[in-house]
């Protein structure tokens, strides 16, 4: 069971989000609630939270301040921000604390669930990596990168051109384990600036866009009856066939096998 924290000072919004997660992920998650940043930090420490969904604007300790304190103690906790304000400063702060994503209120339920499922996948992956590190007593490494100033203007590289480059990169690399950070480095932008650019170009976050693209490619492959469903999952970037099936159903409402059956019933 994944341990998930919801922190929002608006009681109704917090309860609605709790209900949404319970209905969708109740058998996979234990969900805790906090009504402010101070309580969020207390719950995080007491319950060893793995995924934290934080409203940015909370009285006292804000969601960003809470995230910073969490990140000081834990490099693996998946942090997701919710905010009613589409401000670049928030995107920058989200990247600074290595948040998985930030979603604008009112959030789209499908987009929210895709981000949550990605957070669960990453949590499981990091738990495995942590176990390996403990067994081998290995260290970790990191690096810095030069990137363009997030305040620069595009010059000749206008928004449509940026969208074209991003789309081409995803077309050529969707079958690999790519991330928003990979794309930012490829384009030599800071992660915060690239995050903002991506949403301007495609009106959704990177995780949702990549997932929808992969599912669209999987649909095409499912039209070929001789190709195994597991192989299709691998071909579109999902090594775990169960995770592929879950994501596919989240987008289409059907499992890959059910989708294929419907196709051939029409023929």
C-alpha cells in the first residue's frame, strides 16, 4: 500500500480529492489528510509519506515551504502541487524541489490519475533502487548542467517551432524511458522554463501528453492480431505489462485485450 498525503486548507476541495483518490486507488493507497502545511509536515514524518499532494497556497507554512522541508529529509518522496494560480514562479519552485508535477485547479480527473499512477510507479522503482543501494552500500551521484535563462525570449525560435521540436523528440523517443528533465536538457533550457513552455505549447503537462501519445501508438499496434499485448506495451515504453494495461484502461476505458476484441468484432 502506498502512503499518500493530501494537504489543502480548503476542506471541501480536500474532501473531494480524498473521495476521488479513494474511488480510484483505494485498494492501492492509504490516504492521509492535512489542513495546513504544519500538519502536513507532522503527518509526513509520522506516517512516512511516499506521495505528497500539496496545495501551494496554505496559511502559515505554504505548500512550497512544506515541500522544501520534505525534500531536505527525503529525496524520494513524490511531490505533486495543486494551485489555482498559473504563475511561472510556482512552476519554478516546483522544479526546484524536484516535484513530479503541478496541476491547476480545477484539475482534470484523468490528468490527476495519470500523474498519481506515475508517482506510484516511481515510488516502487525508487524503493527497489534503495534496496539495491543498501545491499551494495553504494553512493549516489549528481551533476549540474548549464541551461538558458528562464527569462530569455525566443528570438527566432517561436512557440510553434518549440512545439515542433518537442513533438519530433517524443515521436522518436517515446519507446524509451524519457522524462521532462531529459527534454529540458536536450533543448538546453532550465527545467522550470521548459515546464512552462511545454504547457504553453500543448495545454497539458508532460506526463499526460506522453502517456496519451503512447496509448495512441499502442492502439495502432493492437490492430495487428499477431502482435502480443505484452510486446506492444514494451514497444511503447512500458516494461511492466500490468502498468501498461492500467494506463491504457485509464485513457480508453478498456484493457488492451478488450480494445483489440472490439476492433475485430467490427470487421
